[in-house]
């Protein structure tokens, strides 16, 4: 669908939401933060006004307030970006996850993970939010940071979490047949994702091979409470050049071990 047709529809939806709230200016301010966070390029005032479906003067007033409060910064070319103050809000939540401490301790106890890298994430709608990351010393070309948001369908930890849902629940998270992609190697269609998730349910682990980076492979597993409630996904990240069949088997066993170790602390993640 062309962007010219998509934006008015989204703006209309946001406008309808604003009519149901007692603080429409606050709602619009939050929409600005969400829009900037999800935009591939920093937007300018014209783009923000169009996205919200408001007059330029209204967009200017909202952005000025967010600038004054320290949540936005303005570049010399007139585009807007988020400041670290937004990250502080996410970090304050992440720091309350006591299980994070156990994640790092458990990573130290598993040799293959200690020699490579690992992440832990929680599901937030169709995305995962990384709450802990131990980056690999290998030349993967990517670093994960707590607070980073990525499409769940593209990540091994996200696929482990999605596999804990039914196909109907997954389809509600991804109502369109076309999926978000980080690279062309990620599944483009929802039907492909459902097959991947069925394999993860069957095998007890998920995987993501050379999709995030050409030389990176990841294997994921589910962290769940003793009652079986899914709470987080963990993944080991490895350099593809080191991956032989025995190493792959060891990686799968290691990430399952990490997930089992953390599952006993599942109640610390709420």
C-alpha cells in the first residue's frame, strides 16, 4: 500500500484514540515519541504533523514541550531524535528485573556461552525487548544492548517466545501476511514463520541463521515458570565460521541449559 494512503489511515486511528482520552495532548506527545522511535530516519516537523494528522503549529508546540523536558533533541537540519532520557525510563524498568543478575551469573557457568555471547529478551507485542546482553568477542558486526527493541520474528529469542503461543495468537500479533524484516534472509511471509515456529515447538529450541548478520548464528530457548508460563527468551550468539555439527549440538544444549537454569527464577520477572 502506498505511503500516501497509509498515513491518513494511521492518523485517523490516532485521532480516534485521542477522542477517548482525557489528555489528548499527552496522547499526541506519546505518539510523537513512538513515531520517532520507529522511524528509519529522523523525521522533521512536517512528517510528524502528517503522521499525527495535526496542524504544524500543534506539532511544533508538542515538540517544543518534549524538547524542553529533555525527551527530544533537534538536529541542525530540523529533524528530531530521542534523547537518553527515554532510555533512562526503559532502564529503570529493566533494572527491576532481578532475574538479569542470575542471567549473567549463569552465562559465566556455561563454557560455550562464556566464550561466545548471549541475550535475554521479553515479548512486547510483535517485538522483543532485550533486558540483558553479553556480547560475543567474535567479529559478529553487531552489539546488543538492554533496551533494544527488535522484531520478535527475526530473533532466536523472539522465536522461542513466539513458539510458546498458539498459531492464532501469533497471527494476531502479525495480522499481515508480510512480516517485518531486518535482512532479506529473514522470512518474508507469516506462513514461513509459522513453519519455523512449528519446528521450534517440535525440537524444543529456535534458531536464526545468518539473518541478523552474514556471519552470525543464534539458537534460542524459552525461560518459563514452574507452572509453564513463558516469561523470557534466551539465545546464544555465535560466529558462523566456528559452527561445526558438534559445536551446533553443543550450542543447542548450552542454551537449553541456560533456559533451565533461569526458569527456577521465573517469578522474579514480572
